[in-house]
C-alpha cells in the first residue's frame, strides 16, 4: 500500500509555536553542477541532485536524514577503454555551509547504483540519505553550496572479472561553488512521536524483514519505507513487516515511521542500508577432522566447495578428501577417496546438511611393517555420509559437521581382501569435520 506523506505546517502563536501535521518538511531543492576530474577514465562529471532537507529545531531536535536523488553523467569512452560493461560505486559531495556564525564544510556520501556502460555517456542513478549541512548550533538561515565531488567506481568486464577500482576528484576550478538549498533553524518546541526503537532488518535474496520496537502511546500505526517510498502500513500493535519481490544482490534503504495524530511531528528511524543476498552464494572451506573406524582414529583433511541458493537454502557441493592412512592392530592401509555423486543438502533453520557419497580406494596394505601393493580396483561401494551441523551454523564462518556411517565390504583386493575388510569395513563409524573458510 502506498501512503502519501503529510507535510508539516507551522503556526506561530502568542507565547510559542505550534506544529501541525506529520513529517517535518522543506521545499525540495535541486542543484546541477559540472566538474572536471583528474582521471583518464572519468574526465568529466555532471551531477544533478535533489532533496528536501529538514529545517532543524534549535538545541532540541536536530535534522533527520532525508532522501537525496539524482544522476551522475560521465563519458563512456574511458570506462569502455578499461573493458567495463557495468559500474557502480559512491559519490562523496563536499558541501560549503554559511550562516551568521561563519562557514563550515561537510561531506555527504551517496550511492551510485549499478548501471550498464553503453552509448556516449553513462547516466548513473544517485540515491542515498543526508542530513542538512549546518554551521554551529544557532537559529537562523544556513545556505548550502556544492564544492567538489569525489567519485569511486567499481565495475565488471564482459567475462565478469573486475576492472581496476576508479577513484577521481572532480573540482570546480575557478568557478564559484553552486548553491543548492537553504534551511532555517527554528527556536521552538513541538509535540512529536519518537522514532520506533530498537529497529533492525534482515534480508534474503528477494525479501527484507523489518522489526521495530514501540514509538509512544499516541501511535496508531507504522509506515515501512523502502528507498523513501511507503511500501507497507501496519497497526499500532505490529512490530514487523516483510517486504517481498526484491531484486537479489541489490542495496536498499529501509525506515519505519510512526503514524499519530495530525497535530504531532513524527520522527522516522535512521535509514538502514542493507543488501539482499545473491541468488546463489559460493563458499570455499578447508576441512580438518577425523573418523573413528573400528577403533582406529583416521585423520582427515581436504576441501569443500559449496554453492547455495539463497532463496531456498539448498546447495550443491564438491568434496575432496586427501589420501590418508588407517592403522590398527599392526595393520595399516593407505587409502584415497572418490566422490561418487554430487553432494546435495540445505541450510534450514540454521542447520547445515550435506549428503555425501564417497568410495574408499585402497592403494596399499602394510602388515607388521611390510608393505604390499593391492590390485587396482580394491575399493568399497559408495559410502553414504550424511553430514549435519548443530543449530547455529553460519555459512560465512563455517563450523563442525558430523556423520555416522557404514563402510561396506571391500572387493578386488586379492589375498589382502580379508585384512583390508578387518581394518575398514563395518558399521557404527563416525566422522567429525571442521569447515574453515
């Protein structure tokens, strides 16, 4: 549901000031600047920005962050020369503020959203949040101008490799700074609904979940905002909302704003920037661990390569275990492992499972210090290894997996078949593997 924001009106009365409305506002102001840059990749930058910076209240409520939208236009030739087919990054805008107290500088950093490199010029959408740039803590008018801009870009080539990062300072030269907006700091007190607290967010590949605490007793509901647009309206008792239908691996800003009487000011939560998960995520782990087999402790080392579908939590993996030795009661075997089938499993309710199938291949057997070669084909049928973590597994951190398993009888080992089976085959074996990123 889309809800139209209510703009605050201010009434001055004898003995004080009354605020009537909802979201404190100011008229949206735009600025357009052209700057020359010190990079061969980005030689020129044309920046257009718009915001409705809030008029702050002196010594009481400071300005809250307001959305800033715009575009950055840069030549495509330099980006194409380094092979870029798409770019994204940030633009840091240096502001100069002036009022009766003097002057000051401030920097506001905004997102440059992913954009393909095509045509003669690349027009990159700009979005972010910024508070009004003020000078000191005094009431009155402050004028804000744009000085220089610092552009930082990353990008991809057609083969998905990264281009070298681009960072360039774009200055105004002999031109004066360009006026953007002015704000008026007011000496007043108003009744207001505080921002809900605490406020947290989590994401999947295509959803964001917002959770918040209460505002105050006069709150009648809440609005959930995504990139400064209201996407949900809830009742006063609601403490969470799920935003669906989002694009994987994409940055969004989320806020929550209380709904209250029309004679009260409202304060939104500070915007939280978060990224939806990629549709798939790849993780590489080193493996250390051991297996208990017929009384022998078998050291295990290797690697696990896992590709996870972020929406479902299902994964496919490749397991590689290094060759090792199994020793007990004067007999040892040098064995190798072969993955018999792709590994599948899932991450569900923070429990990671991986259903592996591996065959054990015996390369030699040593009896009382004497080493014997075995025929090529001395091996087991595939072993089912149902690996499972405890609750709380984090793909980014790895963790411990365990499995109970049975080793079927070895075949093809010639006269050493009985000795090899005594050492290896049987049930009630257990493996413990530690995955380290």
